């Protein structure tokens, strides 16, 4: 029975998707729930699993094609067993060529290769291994520390010669040799292009300003050291830094609602809840899954939700529903070693809090110079609706909570 594999229903905010890569080809056996193809949208990469066990009979769109909701991507023959690998375009010609080549080889003659196949072979010679090189080329490659598979051969049927190795080492050919100046042009992924578009939108449409403060995280670190083991035993999750910042931000947003607001035309929309986007870096780009109603969440709830999003990000499983909404964003450049930065507001939000690296620095405390674990924090905000005073008071609120973490437990 033929089963159609369709593009999942996309949200209203996503009009189409691009086929990033197929993990199967026509003729391959597939298992139920096995990922067949990755679809890239402006916001996230979606996996399309096989609905049944069977054989992938037909692929309707190749990689790079644009598709929309419910379009048929492929056809699976349910319950069928995979035959020998399906030939690509022009497969009959290649099959006959293979048969002729095998017959000729068995008889001791040189294999006969059709013109089209010969052109393909010449265009893409097999990578040369060390054992396949002539003795002179092998010695030169070993002496100069050259990987033969990186050298384009000019010998018979693409064989790598000693001269090829010498030219590669002297920089007369490309591919990373001494003196080479390689370049590579790669098209942006849809997600990267969308990130670029939104950053430019933020830059061009928001009167953005950034204010800074610094926080002594000594008491937070002491609390984590004192209660971390008990917290993990009780909740099955480690007590990290992000839960402190998320809860401090949620509390401060309740006290400074304009920082949690957004601009809609000539209106200001005030949100009575703290849906905090947490910036997560992935191989595909930056995504911002949302912690919803953080003002109602416990520390354990925050840590568990962050851990779940981190796993989804690693596995490429973050869904569009995880990214929708958000009234405020927290980003942590400190995980990569950033000491100070000016984060960019994520429209239609009006503010973003930047965390940075924790560095032990000398500070004056009660008249004494002491070493303390300090972090610079930054608030970038839309100056159209958030005044400098509001931004500074918001940062001071965050600072006071983190330097006195018991205040958060009392909702102060």
C-alpha cells in the first residue's frame, strides 16, 4: 500500500520550508518513526519521520526545494522489502555500464566505460590512499606530511603522482598547501538569513540603548555550594546560575512592567506575565525557547525546563511551539568567555538582559579590599518606551536580588 509523506502543518507565522537534506534515497528500507528528511524554516529545523515500515518508493522534491504545509514529500510502499539499491537518474545506462565493465574485467580486458560515466569518473577521481601511491609519491607525501586524499591527481585515471605531491607542497595547487589562499562561498541557511533579517529589523526600528551594572555573585555561589547537593537529590536536577537570573528577572519585571512591555503600532502592550526567552546557541544558529510564566515557577521548574530545552537543542528537536511568544530575553555570553557585550533586543520585545563571564576581581567591602566573583550585566532596551531611569532601576533590582538571594525566596 502506497503511503504519502507530507510536510507537517506549519504555523501561520511560517509560510514555507526548505528541504535541507534527505537521510534516505529512493529504494531504501525505512522504519516507522525514522527521520527521512530535515525541513528548515526561518526559525527551526523540523524532522519528518516515516509513518510506517516499508520502502521509500519515490522522492517528490530534492534538497533545496521550497515546500508548503501538507505538500507530498515522498511515497512509501508500506510493508515492502528493500531490493538492491535503486539506481539514480540514468540508472539503466549505469547498470549496463557496470555489467559491461564486469564482463570485460573478468576476461582480462580493460573495462569499457560509456562517455557519460567516463566524464563523471574524470570529474570526481577517487581519493588516493597512501597504499595506492607510487613509491616515489608515497615517500614524498610521508616526508612532507601531505595527506594524499587532499591532492588532485593528474596521472592516468586521476592517479596522484610524485609531481602532484611536490606541486601541492610548494603551493602550486589549492587545498591548504603552503602559500595557498583558499576561499569558500556558502549560502546562508534559512535560519541564519532570518536571524540576520531580525537583527537588522531591531537595529533599524528600535531606539536601542544599553545600560550596565555589576553583580557580586559570592552569596549565590555559596548557596549553590551549600544546598546544591540537597537540591539535586530532591529534584533530580542540578542547581545552576540561570534559575537565579530567570527568577530575579521575573520578579523585577513584575515591579517594572514597562521593561516587560512591547510596542504595537502606537500602543504599548503591558504583559502581566513573565514569558522569558532563553538564548540557546546551536549549530544552525541562535534560538530562543520560552520559559512561560516564570513568575509562578520554582527554581526546580526553571532548571528542569532549561535542561529539557538544552537537550532538544543538542538533538535538533526544538519545535516551533517552543519558540513562540516571549516577553523578555536573557542571553549568556559568559558561557563562551564574554566579559562584556551589548545584546540586541529581540522584537517585538523591548528589552534583553545579558549575562557575562564570572571573574574574580578586587572590590572594596566594608572598607576592606577583597576578592569577589563579579559579573557584568547589561540591559539593552527600546528607549521609545523605556526611560533610562527605568532601565537602571531594573538592573539595580536584579543586582539586589542576586547579591541577597534569600530575597527571591521571600518574593522581595
